[in-house]
C-alpha cells in the first residue's frame, strides 16, 4: 500500500527540533544511520513529516530520496500524525474475509477521513493493520488500547460515539 503524506500542517516545536539534532549527532558517524534516526525521530514527533525527513537528510548528509525511501518502505514508519484516538482496523486475511473492508469503510464515512489519515482537529486517525493475532475475534479493530472483536458494521456508530463524546 502506498503511504499517504499528511495534509495537516507541520507544527513541530523548538524542543522537538533540539531533540532531533541530538539524535542526528549521536548517529552521524554510524553506517546505516538513517534507520535508527528515523525510529528515534518518530518517537519524538509521533510520525515522520517531510519537514523532519529533510532535517534528517541534511543532518546526516544523505539524499532526501534515501530518507524518504526508507520511511515509506517500512510499515513501522508513519508519514501521517496519529490522532488522540488511533483506530486501527485489521485487514489480515481472517478479518478481511469476515468483512473488515466494510468496517473500515463505515469508519471512514463517519470521520470523513481515509486510511492513514487524521481528522483536522487531531482527535481521530485511521489505520489499516496486519493480523494482530486475534483472528478468533475477527473482524477486529482497536482504538488505542481498547480491542473490539466480532464486529458488525452496525456496531461502529455506537463504538465511535463513545470516543466522540
Ligand atoms: S487477521 Fe485480523 S486478527 Fe488475525
């Protein structure tokens, strides 16, 4: 799946930037520094906006294409911010055959965002994930640490309403 780029404006703080500079300085001379720097940068910012990728490329003196290539290739990296509530719908085989596609569609309809996007107010983000090992409960979704299984499309409005309140 091609990753989406965030349409939400970047609003990193000076403090985050200072931390990023420390991370870059720590790894600057390591071979293959891009991967660990991206991992630590994601911990600082929660995701990897293009502005952060540019700072990493300049700091490590590597082409932006390389940083971008690594951050889009590995599923552990997110190019979009996570909302206060991150909804993750499993699209693994067991969940998919039991209707996870319809579940994600309904969530998308209610929130007005697609997969790998975040609402403009920063409250909700929606992601599609691989099997989370709860296939017996398929189809499954999580909202932060809450797990919901054996979902029907009709359940979605009620579940989201709890977090919207
Ligand atoms: S396929 Fe969804 S939990 Fe395994």
